[in-house]
C-alpha cells in the first residue's frame, strides 16, 4: 500500500490501532483519512513526509503521535484532538511548516519546535489551554509566527528565536499566565503587531533594537507591565 485515500477510515469509531510494517511502502495519507476515529497512538511510516489536511481531525482519544520524517503539517491535521498531549519529532527532524490550526483545541502540554521550521501559521496552537511549554531547538530558522498562533495557551515564558522578523496580531493574546518574553540580542523583529501580547501577565519586556513600530493595543490590558 502506497496511498491511503481521502476519508479512507473516517468515522470508523471502533478503530483503535493502525500499525505499519517496518518495511512499509506507504508514501501518502490523504485528508480526513483517520478523522473521528478512536486511535490512541500513531507513528508515521518512514516514507510519509506530510500530514494532510484534517487527517486526524476530532480524534478525541488520540494521545501520542510520533512524526518521524514529517516535513509538513497541514491545516487542522490534529485539530480538536482533545486528549492529544504528546507530539514527538526526531532530533534531526526536517519539519519546515506548521499550517493554520494544525493543533488548535488539542491538549498538548509541551512542544519542542524543530530547528528547520520556518513558519508557524495562524491559529496553529490556539486554545491549547494545557500548553505550558514552548521551546525552539538550537539554531532555529523560524521567521514568522502567525495570527493567534498561541492564543489562549498556558505558557509562562517564551523565548523568541532571533530570525523571527514578524509576529502577527494576537499571536500570544489571552495567554493569561505569560510573564516573560525573551528576545536575543540579534533579534530581527521589526514590528510588534496589534494585540500581540494583549491580556497577558507580562511584568517587563526589553524591546529588540530593530523594532521600528509597536502597533495599537500590542500590550493592551497587561496590568502587571
């Protein structure tokens, strides 16, 4: 089997396991393929490099995923996986893109973003209310963080990689526990957009030297600042 087609196992509510032979030739899993199933864990075969749109949408029993050789996580791939607490990448992961709403409304507790990820798109981790830790691997190539990417998460601290030049509106808004935001001395950030850090508990912040504009409401209702 080289391809699992669109919605192939969607709504198979009794599907708990999906195991693949170590020599599996599977190369592609299409959108909604396992959506709304009862999978508990999932490990991608070595030749699968993309998690398609909504592949595991509303898999409410899914707890752990091993991404292995994945380089692209598409929109809504793990959205509404309300028991998903763990997503694992290899230390040499080539993941480059996390698309919009990829993990939104899941129960991830921590995420270590691989070094080759260049873009985290809109709402990628929004409303992940159990998410307490976001770390970026050394030598991160991240360039942009999308609108509402981490809206309403439970992080207390975030260190923004130096190559990030753009953080979009509401990126960290409503992160009520967020106290510390760290930027490197060589930060490339140019603009802090509207509502980026609104409704947080930031106590102090050092604005990077290359920032030329702080937009309206950027730190709105940061009562401890």
